[in-house]
């Protein structure tokens, strides 16, 4: 089984799906991310709702986000398929006023959107879909090296 097959079975065009492998650079946050995905989905969703400038551009064009966690080198664990809704500009102070981001900071998140010199970032409204829900925590994908790669028509981003 692979992600493209699952998308095809659910009548989703892979060209509309952005695939992201989350692997925080903060060691403490990296260790708790799988737990957040399973037990605290609202925090996991907050974590993935803002990104670096490059990912913002790709996210703004996507209809769906296939969310993965860096499982081990060369592997990624499927968390869920999210619809990408509207986005809004949030300042650094607005970002840190959000209770979810304050909790993430306590769990080891060091910065906001990874670029502390930015004055604002886009905050995306992501809603988990029922599509592929049964594969959460079960589907492990091979993950090619490099920061950006095209795999079978999917846009694959790694950060």
C-alpha cells in the first residue's frame, strides 16, 4: 500500500495534496510529537498550522495536507489527511498569545515558524478529514533524502 493508492481510492488528485514530514529541530518537541498526534491532536494541529515562508507558499496552493512525522531516517509515519482552509496573517505576539502555542513552547518549541526575525506568518485553518483515518499511525512511507523532492506526482516537502 502506498499513499498515491490511498488517494486514488478516495478520488483525490495527488496534485492537490501537499505531503509534509514533520521533524522538529528541537529535540524535546521531536520526542513528544508522536504523542501529540495521538493524544493531543489540537496541539499537533497548532504545530502544523504555521510554517517557514517556503512551506507557506506551497500550503496556500494546496487543497489537502497529508501530515507525516519523521519516524526514523528515510521513513515517515502517516498522521492524517487535512483539508487546507483559509489562512490569516498573525504577528509574533498574536502567535504566542494562542494557548496552544504556549503549551507547545512548554513542550520544547523554541521559535515561531522557524524564522524569529519575521514580523508575521500565515496561520492555516487545517481540519482533519475522515479520508485514510484508519491508516493513522499504521502507514509508514519511505522518505527520500533532500529537502524537496517530487515523488509519483506528489509535492513532498521536508523540514
